[in-house]
C-alpha cells in the first residue's frame, strides 16, 4: 500500500491524545479488572506512552497485547480509546506503558443517568490523602448539589480541606443518609471546578449495592415527578 494511503487509513488520534492530558485506564476483564488514573506522556505515529497505572501502591501487572480502554476529557466531551499493551518501560526514568491505539476514539455520552439537584449534607473522605499522610486524613463535611445513579457533585470550602489537594482520578468515600439509612460508597473524581474559595467536585460511583441503587432510583423518580408537576 502506498504511504499516503497508509496514512489515510491510520486512525487520527493525535488531536485528542496530547502530552499531559490526564485520563483513566479501564481494564474490563480478568483479576485486575478496574479503573486506574493515568496520563499521556508521549505520542508517536505508531504508539502512545501512558503513565504506568498503580494498583494498591504497586505497578499494575500488564502483559503484551492486554486490552484496555483509556478515557479522557476533551473540552465538553469524553473520549474512549481502545488500546492494547505494546511494551513496558521501567528502566529509563518513570515507568511507562506503551500502547497501540486500536481504531478511532469513541465519544461518550456524559449524561447516561438522570441527574437531580439536591442539597444534602454529606461527608467525604479522600483516600489518596490518607495514603500520603495518614495523620491528617479525616472525613470532611460537604454539600451534595446533585446526584444520579452514576455519581454525584458536591461543593466544599477550600478552608475546610487545609493542605488536602484533590486531583482527577482520586478515590473518594462518601457518607450520606438515604431512606433513613446511612450509605457509604466509593467513587473517583471526574471533574474539579474552582470557584473562588469553593471547590465543585464531580465523582463517579465505582458501583452501587442493589439496595442502595433501588433507594436512590426511588428518590430520583420521586423528585422527577415533583419537578414535572
């Protein structure tokens, strides 16, 4: 095949996968199934370098041709790239995972779940903060301003956080009361907006227990009916 035809056939991902872009690696099968924060470190015509994902304080085991999805935010949209491990570089500098990009990115619909406004008193716990400094780890009071079956958004004063810094991909615990029962759920930060001395933080749930999902669905449904009336 002539070179110009090969170039035309190759997926165009360079406009989305830019060095420094933060995202999330999702392993969708196997014993290492889960989501891991990462970042684009280098982009080449035939491969992409990602910051090596960490699992429980150690490098995530990865083998050649292991399939995964890399998701990042670009403007107002989310894009998912199907990738496979090309090689692992742990010898020269920070660990790097080199990956093949299998096709063009897929745009993800942000609002997969109906999101309802709320004003709930909640408490959040920053897991990365505990890992970095267990002496300062604490539950912080915050205010949830909307919620869905996929996640929630909360606001918190920067004065409450002190030295604690949130980053995209950080794991959070949340506690709140729903249907007269306390719920404690895990999730990862998907969005951070700074508005003066206030942080507005979006979190996507890792998963919902069946009982919690049912109660939350009933709450959202009731609010939707009241809103329409």
